[in-house]
C-alpha cells in the first residue's frame, strides 16, 4: 500500500513510499535521511519504530502511539506531542526544546540527556521516567505526574551531582505530597531518604554530604513550593 507523509500546514509531500503500514513508511523515510520537519503524523501508530536521529521538528504527533519507539537523538524541536503515548520510548539525547508534551504518557521513558528547554510537560505522566542529566530549564512541569504525585511550583525538579559514594545524581521533586527523592535505586519521601542515608553512611563523609544536600533541598522546597500546596501539606 502506498502512503504519503505530508507537511502539516502546506500539504506538501515530504516522503512517499510503499509498505504494509504507515509505520513502515515512516521508518523507511527516517532510514533514508528524509527531512520530516512539520510532518503530519497525528494519531499515527508508530509503536516500536526505529526513528533514531529523525528530523521531526515541528511535526504534528498529537495522540500518536510511540510506545517503545527509538527516538534517540531525534530532533523534535517544537513538535506537538500532546496526549502522545510515549511509554517506554527511548528519547536519550533527543531535542525536545519547546515541544508540546501536554498530557503525554511518558511512563518509563528514557529522557536522559534530552533537551527539554521550554518544553510543555504540563499534565504529563513521568512515572518511572529517566530524567538523568535532562535539560529542563524553562520547562513547564505544572501538574506533571511523578509516580502518582503531581509536580508543583515553578522549579519542581532539583538535580545535585556528583554526590555520594558513587558520585551519582540525586533528584529532588516537589510534589503535592511533599518532597520525593530519587537516588540510584531509591525512590521515596525525603524523610525516608534521610533515614536511609544515616543508616548507610552514618556520620561519615558521604553521610555529611547527603545531610548538607538534604538541607539545601528543604530550603529549595520552602522557596518554590506554592503557598497553597504547602498549607495543605502542613
């Protein structure tokens, strides 16, 4: 069956080819190095597709099924991915600056080293997502879902590194249920993390380092947690 991938605004044909499904044609287009800037792929079934390095900047991917898709290093600047299903997608190093990810399902997605500058992640589901070294400056994370908790405030994610015995990353999340911490395989409330650090490191160098980080996190939370959320949590 023949398919045409058209520009979302002009209707110009960006790529045409044959395949059993549109997914096959999109994969072939990316493999050939086709420029899919501004492509209309709304509601497209692209689950599991190999789209590494694709130029999908400005593309319309609203409601697209991208479960398990490989979008590593893809250019998705300004793309509309609202309500897209990106569960388990590989977005390592992808350029998502100014992308619209409103309400997108990013559960378990790998966003490590992704550029999310100015991206709209409002209402997105980030439960289990890997945000290691992701660039989130200016991103809108209002109401994003992190493991059942909603991110709140203008600066809901704080990243500290290197820290601890493994010189790893520590993430603090401001949520409607309080401060949540992700460090290595640990994910839980700040008080649980505090207790785990003391049990593991005591008053040693790493214990003191984590204690200082926790104090910084608590100060950050006081400054950036919205007053109405802080009041409800009190």
